[in-house]
């Protein structure tokens, strides 16, 4: 309630449940987002991916984490041309390090991803951009 009063969270009712979502317009959103990414280990994943994976243009977080919910699975949407075999090996290593499963989708066309993000009801959070 305090975070909502401070304008850091937005809420809406879905049936008898009150659903909270981060207010992306809040001036502290980027700082808090960075802290959460570090806490969950996602910042480590993105840095590791981008440096070793290939021609990565963008990385989005989707699924539960993008909606602000904890999950055993981290869903990523990657824009670019990557080495899929290396990515699969990387996912196994990451799972051992942070004890979360990585699921990913790769798109070579950024415009296709922009359409997907704008048409989907799912949440997407841009983690990294070239």
C-alpha cells in the first residue's frame, strides 16, 4: 500500500484480486529495476549472454518476472542472430548458478518483435539493447 501511495506501483482489480504492477513512469523505476535484476541474478545472465552469444541486438524479459512475480523459470526473448547450441549449454550452466530454468525465443527481425510486444497481452521488459 505504501508503494502504491508513493506512486511506485499501479494496481487494478481482476475479480476479487488486486493486481500490482510497477509504475514505469516513476522517476525511481530504473534504479529499482536494476536492484531487482541484480537480486534475482538476471543482470548476470544478460551480461553473460550479450558478451558470448553472437550478434544480440535486444534482450527482453517476459513471463512472470516481467509481471513482477517470482518464478522458477526466466523467460527471455532475444533479438539477433545467436548460436543456439551455445545458448542451450549456457542455459544449463546458468541453471546451476542461480537455480532457475531459462526458456528463450530468438527472433532475427526486430520489427517482428515490436509487433509481437505491442499485440500481446503479456508483459515484456527490455533488459538490454545494442
